[in-house]
């Protein structure tokens, strides 16, 4: 068996901005870090460290969704927009009815063939070959 190494697809490559993070991921971390720190430091004296740490998960999960998660190869906001358009904005019931021309033509052909078959009915009496001679 011959093995040939193949190069990766250039279109799927994302340029790194800082360390292993892309620009999008870096901006998400820079936006989420102060928010998470503010939630944790503000709520720790009131609710305790465990509950405040749990509440920090929500902005961190939002950061992960926007920065890293790509459903169907799309960024999260594009995916949410497409889901919103197809489920909310697009009507569930169309105002028009689609006519299937093929079904209509097959019905017309079936009706016309049944009419021609009615004209070609077999005669009631059969004439033998001997009577014709």
C-alpha cells in the first residue's frame, strides 16, 4: 500500500492572532474575562463562592458559543439567524397552493385513454370466418 500525505484545505484554515487563539476567540476571551470576574467578585460575598462560580458559567458558555462553536461550519450568530428566519419569519402555511402539472397531465391522459377504450368495445356477436365466405 502506498501512502501519500495530503495537504489540508486552505479554506478551513483560521489565522492565529495571539497564541493558539484567533482574533474572534481573543475578543471573546477579552470580553468575557472581566464580566466573569465581576460576577464572581460581586456575588461571592452575597451568595458564596460555589453559587457565584456556577453563575460565571453562563457568560463563559456564551463566550465559548461565539468564539469556538461552529454548527454546520457556520459561526454561531449566522446559525442562529438562519434558524430564526426558517422557524419564525418564514410562514408555516403558504398562501398559495402549488399545482403539480405532472399529476394533472397524467389525470388528463388517463381520462382520454378511458374514453378511447370505451369506443373500442368488443361487439356483442361474433361472426365466424365461415359466415363471411
